[in-house]
C-alpha cells in the first residue's frame, strides 16, 4: 500500500520545497535572516563602507527610519564584503542599529555593482527593485519615495 503513496509524497515534497525561498544568510550578530522574516515586506537595501563619509552621515537617518516605521525593513550591506567579527565591529563603530547582511543580496535581487556610495535600493513586497537612490538619503526623503511608490 505504500508504493502508490510514494510518488505522491515525492511530488508533495517537491512542491513544498519549490515554495520555500532561500534564506538570506546571517546578520552582523550571527543571527539568521530568514526568507520568512522578509517575505511580503518592502526592503531598503543600503550599501555602505567605513571609509565613506556620506555613509557615516546617512546611518543615523537609516537608524531612525528602521526604528520608527514598519513600512520597510532596513538592511545594510558592507561594500567591502566584511564578514563575521570584522562586520560586527565595523557596524558597531559606525553606530548601525539596523540589520547588516553578511551575504550580499545583489545576485538574488539582480542589483548592479555600484561605482559610488552610498547607494540604496527600495525593493517591493514581491522582490522587485523599484528605485535606486544614489548618495546620502534622509529618513524623510526615503519615506517620501516609499509613499510615492506605494501609491499613497
């Protein structure tokens, strides 16, 4: 009786796995960033580096945005591809309070490598890049971009 069920179970397993999106790696604290945590959310992906003056000025604005709105998940990415303890130390030195991804999501989101910093991408709830913002941003300015993109 188990033989007729085997193909059905294999099909069911394949369908379940197809619906599961790959996780995003870990953040600067070594905590998992799961697909389930980000699924259906607007994302702000900000590329920064320690040596970037405008990045340093922008970080308090991104901290404020991350702490005052649920409209967007603020995620940082270190331009120099720091990982582990180096990433944690750099993020702490710059006062970053939002999550910083250890793994660059550029390939996943089909983001081009930027020649300038800071650069910020606004990604809609379906995973589509909706806007590329070059240069230093403010929390108020980003909120305006989000309102326009969301049609409100």
